[in-house]
C-alpha cells in the first residue's frame, strides 16, 4: 500500500463528471456519483467531506455550483448558483493539545476505543430494551383484547344454542294438522 496525504484532481475538458469513491483498504469501489462538467474536487481538512464544483471561470455553459459528498460517496447537498466561482474550505485550526498529549492519546487509543464501544453497546442495549418492553406491552394488550373477544363469542354461541333449544327439550316439536276433506259423488248422464 502506498500512503499519501495529498491527491490532485485534474479533469480534462471532456470530463464526464463521474466521481468514484474507493475504499483504500482493499481498493474496492464503494460507489460512484455524477456532477456533470465538474471542474474542481476538494476534500475538507478532516477527510470526511468532499466538494465537487462547476466553476463559472472554467465552464461557461451548464449549471454552475457545488455538491457536498460524504467520504463514502453519498450526495449530501447540491447548490446551483449563477456565476459561481469557487468554494474554499476553512483551514483546520491548530490543535489545542500539545505533542506529548497527542502521543499519549495515540498510545491509549485501544483503551479509549474499548471504553467507547462499551458505551455504544450499553446505549444500543438500552434502546433495544425499551423497544422490547414496548413490543411486550403491545402484545399483552392484544392478547387481553383477544381473550375478551373469545369470551364474547363463547357467550354469543351459548345464547344462540339456548334460543334454538326450548329449555333443554329437543330442538323440534311435533305438531299435528288435520284437514277435513269432503267427498262428493257427481253422476254424469250421457243423452244420446
């Protein structure tokens, strides 16, 4: 691996404006973004943000302005401006720590890292516990509601069965209907 602390961007006049963001650990392409006719690309002093620019000085046609990107290649902000010239990052102020303090921090980095990881896990566990408690409460409320509805349904079914049956007797009653049929004899005489 080659280490570097400065990279320059030199677009040609036929620049497509495609910006590729690489993971320098294993040299894999993380993502690609596009800023058409880009003329300048500048990293901020922390290395966490990138600004791509279309300068009015260089590109006389097109949308002049700038885009802010994260170091992972996510477009964070886009601003177009007529006659935009340039964007310059504010310089990083000097550290308030002395060199011996910085060296001490670098030596104890693993210790600090473990402490922060423990705090992160605790905060995640707290959030997870709150979420689990909320879900348990919702489940209990649902189960109570379901049990109530099951009791209501059982009572309704009992009422229906009771109404169908007449106090424990069979569900049908025998009724006798008598029809009076009269019989009348009529004689027909043929007169021929």
